[in-house]
C-alpha cells in the first residue's frame, strides 16, 4: 500500500519527480541519480516486492529487496520526513530476518516441509521492544511547555477548522488540553497495558480509538493502521482465532528451542537496541534546545510535536569583486522544499553548497549568507541564523552544534 499508494496519491510525483533535486540525508548524495521520472518505476518495483511479501512468495528475497529500496527512498529525501517512514525502514530490516512466511504463505504451500505452526518467543519480543521504544520516546518528547499548555496541539489544529462537523470543535481549548494529555499518557502506558492480561482488551480498544482519531484528524498515512496491527503480537493465538472465527490448527507444543546461533543473535540485538535507545537521546549532548535548532530531531520519535514557520533571505558575495546581491532561489525549489528550508539548518547547509557549486560552474567563487527568522508554534519570530557567516564555507558536523545558528531566545515559546 505504501509503495503503490505513493504513486497513486501523487507523492512520488511531488517529492521525487517534479523537484529539480531532493534534500537527501547528508552523505547520500549518490542517490540523486534516481531522482526523476525513474522513481515511478522504482516505487512500482518496490510495490511488486510488497505483494510478494504479502503473499509469502520468495519472502526472504522480497523482504530484503523491499528493505533496500525503501531505505533508499527514505535516505533520498528529507523534505517529507516522517517518523513512520523511519519506523518502516527498521521494521523492513527486522522482518527480513524473521520467519514470517512459515504459514499461510505461498512458500509454505509450495514446500510443505517449510511450514511451521510455531515461532520462537524472541521474534515477538523484538517487535514489542521496538514499538515500546517508539511510543515511550513519543510521550517523553511531548513534555515541554507548548505541549503541556495546549499551545502546540491548538496551533496544529488550526488548519483543521474546515473539517465537516468536527472542525469548530477542534478549535476548543479543552480539546487541545485533552489531545495534549491523552497523547502523553497513551504513548506512555499503551504497551504495558497490552502486555498485561487484565488491561489488554481495554488497551486494544483505546489503541483503536486513538489511532483512528489520528488517521481521521491528522491524516498521518499508514502509521495508525500499522500501530493497530501491532496488537497481534500481544494476544494469544487462541484469542485471535476466536476473535476472527478462524478454523485453523493451533500449536499445542511447549518445547523450548534454543536458536543455533544464540550468541550471535544476542550480540546483534544488544547492539541494535542500545543504538535505538541511545540515538533519541543524542540531542542532550548537543548545545541548545532541539526544538529550536532541530539538531537531534530526526530518528528520535519526536512525533507530531510542533509547528515551525520561517522567513529566509539568501545573499551571495563574489569573492573576487566584492559584489553582493540577493539570491533569487524560490524557483529552484518545490513548494514543500521552500517551506522546509526556512527552518531546517541541514537543508540550508546543503542548499548553500549547491548554490556555491552552481556559481562555480559559471566561473565565480562566492560566499553564501542565510538570514532566517523562525516562529515556533505560532510564537514571535526570532533571528535563527547568523546572517554574517558564509554557510557554504562551513563543515557539517552530525553530532555537534552548528555554530552559525543563533542561541534560542529565552522567550521564543511565549505568546
């Protein structure tokens, strides 16, 4: 659905075909060779692999192939960055190693000896731990003033005022507070609720309500439905068969099978989950507030957290003649790229390098200056970048503070 849907809804056209270039993750510039009309074929091939995964036909090959292609598409652009795109990358790679096609698959039908009614418990716990990390960090990230006082949800919901029946209701202050605190509490307790037998059913219905509400109001793609599907990992096979009235053979064994490569598995998942727990914390090692600088925001489950607007003026100076002029950059970017570049420093740095390179091809060596002002959650605009620094001459440090960003004002979140 994600692959074919991206073509059908025009996402591929808007994000991967129409723009002159995309803002790929820094260090993955080589992926620019795919950008353009060929992305239709790219996503269509990915969709075919998705169908193969769904049918369980040559599952391992199809899942690895989908993981490679989706990871490439993810790294190819940041303008439409979304947390569930990142989650899909992780899940694709995890599932490439899981025995997901041992039953109800063409692989099992074509090769009956391949069929199995059981799976090892570690398969379940890998998925559970991954989504526990996602939801827990999703809750913790909301513990900041603009979310706790309802400002951030209220500002995000302004654009929903034209919704049929519920548009005016979504503008009420009590709704903003309800969404703010229900979101914090739900993300924090939903996985423990689903794990505990006594609260499992209640947790499932809360999950159903929460995710369908998000899908209708915030239109966040497939993430709500993916999250509802995670419930399958918390219910017993008996409960699932009873719920869906399936007449199928149940696994009755209780044997404990230790994987042949137990130590290797433990080592791989230990490293993986240390990385997953540590990566969202990296912004604490970087100077200033991540809400202002954006440094450490991605890959950290900071979901539906804030809204930022900005203004941007770009100036260039010919180093040989000293001539300065305002650079007309708007026609070089798509509408979404134009909105994003005003508030995101890594996009600014990449664009500065592009401008410098284009001017170099014209025989000019230029300095590139960005003057940006940013508003967070509808607050006042403050100067974001140092307009006197040649950004094109700076190096980009992934885990260090960008010094040409001005410090966050103490009152930038006040209204």
